[in-house]
C-alpha cells in the first residue's frame, strides 16, 4: 500500500500571526504533525509512505529544509491556491497530482494532517488509516463528541426570537440523535474522490472518534494559549500524547 501524507500551510494567518511557525511548548508547531507521521511510518514498515509539504511560505519551507532530518517533499503552492476562499481539498488534490508525477507512483490513500491541531496520538492516525482501508467511504475524518446538540441546546436567531437550530420536541439531551464535532485534525481520502472534483459533503463519509481536548484548532491567540495549557497537562499525564512530543527530538 502506498500512502501520501500531506501537510498544508499558508503564509501568514488572519487569526494568529504566523501560527504555522510558532513554537508550541518548545517546538515549532508543524513538527508535532511530522512526528505523528514519523511514528506511524516506524510502526508500519511494510507501508510505502511519502510526505509532502504544500505551502506558499518560504519561512515554512526553510524551517522544514533546515531543521528536519526526515524526508519531506516541498511543493511550492501556486498563487491561485493561496486565496482566502480556496478549498483545502483543492490544495490536497494539487499535492496528489504533483507527487504522483514526481515519484512515478500510484497512491492508494491520501492522508492530510492539519498543522493547527497538534493534540493527536499515534493511535489516532493508525485508527484513521485502518478505518479507511476497511471502509468503502470516499473520506474518513476525525471527530469528537459534541459539547452542544442542535436538537436540544443550540439556538439560532429568527424574526420571532431565538429557537432551536433544528426544530424538535426533545426534553433531554439523552433523547436526541448523536452528533459530533469535526475537529479538523485528520482526513483520509480516496484518490478517486479527489480527482472527481466533488466537495466534502458530496462524498460518502465515515469517521473515527478522538479524545475531546476542549480546543479543536487554533484560530485565535487565546486558543493557542489555552491549547498549550491543555497540552502540557496531557503530555505530563498521558504517555500516548507525550510520545508525539518526545519523538520530535528524533526528527530534528
């Protein structure tokens, strides 16, 4: 089996300045993502894997080229894929097309790991890939249990006041359908879906559940500070999280 791992990072950031270059508990943020991939590769020596960084940030390219001791192919992102409204799936497709041509190989799966979601474990990535292999879905992505439920305790504004997001007569959360938060951490794609030009919700989807770490991703400065507090606790108390941070020393 051939897997392409993609890491996509734009230059700058509207929420957190240069967040893809920031240090997170002593290490550059993207190295947590590379560490998770490295641990998967070490645990699965029979799987052929490539890693691609797709970015328009020269600083991020320099960071990878100058600091990492493992091979990561750099794809310099064209300007048309660096717009605010560019779907990320278009960037992943671009990575897939370039890497297939560059490597002369066919990938059975494309796995994207978001730089801004460092709180994942080696088993989260393993579970994602295993689920994709076992599933007939176009995409498998990671979720956590939702803290709010649109059938019960989420509301929206209407001309007549605030009402439930989804009209219902449920009297307790336990009665409602299960819903999940997409935590934007892990995605596994079939190549056929990527080249089809369809968007995420036009696909057949499956999920894996990850631990709810309260902060899903990094959009604002307070998210960054809070995630560091949570991460510090997890690294001190849960070996499966600590493993990701410890392994960074093996790749830089």
